[in-house]
């Protein structure tokens, strides 16, 4: 809870101050507003504060480390581009990730302008991805559940859905579903992933945060629990708090 958490989606900057759970936000209408807001936050929390930041809506590719450890960054970028395509002005964030006994590289598209702004104001900031944040939480939630039962951790809102699922403390799936997705779109993505793996969706459970209207109909297939029922509209507190670990 002692970290400043920053989340950027290309239009809104959201944050939670150290030792607070409340989500704050600022709409960004000009590019020069990003460093202005970051600088104002640094003045409030101090230049040496712990900072963790991520981007909402960034696609991720998971690659086994034994195939990628000795590879150049260009190879990882190419692998990500083959799966998702890659905007010409963006780079990638590469994170080591243990999906449950298997070492992997998590390759996530990253907006260069955003990462450069953060590094300029908070050079000590830890960059992570929403895929990593929700995947780690899904793995944690799968502890104590039946070995083959999937556990989903989801955040859904107007800006799309980030989701991950694990069983037996092993990451089984993660995906970002684009902005504008309906509750049916999101449900299809989750149920389809579960079926493709051979798991039984009736044994699955899920924890969600975000927009309740976009979860309508989900309980037809599995049991759901809201992460922070008392959180403000959008449920961003839940995401920002997860980012802090």
C-alpha cells in the first residue's frame, strides 16, 4: 500500500496515492498534460517514493523462456507482432513470469511516449503489465481450489476487459478484449478459452471488478464474486491496489 500506482489508457491517467486505496483520475486532452500531472504527483509524494505503473489495453504474448532467453529483443517483438500486430511507434515491455513451474517471457506492447514520461519524472518506477497483474492474482486465487477448476480474475469497463485464469496455481489463459465489448463478448471469450483447454466451465469460479452492467448473464455459467463491492464506479481501486502487490 506504500506505493504510488499509475495506470494510463491513452485518454485517462488514474492513480492511487501511497497508503491510500482511493482511485483518482484526470482526463488528458493534450500530450503535455501527462508530464504536468506526473510532476505534480512527484511533488506530493516525494521524488524517492516507490512507484508502479501500467497501461490499460495493451496486448500481451507469453513465450517460454527456454525459447527466448538468448534471443534479441527484435525476436520477441516479432513474435508479439505475429500474434497481435504492433503499432509502428510503440515498443514492448518484457517481463519474466512464472506461469506455475514454467518460466516465461511476457511481452506487452508499450506506448513509448508514456514510458518515457514516467521514466523522466520517476526514474525508479517499476513498469508492469495488466496481463501480469491479473495473471498473478488468478494464480493466487486458484490456491485451495480443486486442481482442475479454473479461477478467473477479470476487470471489465468501457475501455474493454483484461482477464486471466488459472487452475492448480498454473496460469491457463490471459486476454484483453477490446473496448466496446459487451457482456456476451466477454463471457464468450472466457467460456471458449475454458472449453478449448478441456476444462469444465461448471467447475469454474471468478472474481470481477469494474462495470456491473457488463457482467450481466455471467452467472448462468459460473459463480462470480465482486472484488471490492464498495468501490467507486469503474472499480479502479481494485486494479490499482493489485498493481501494488
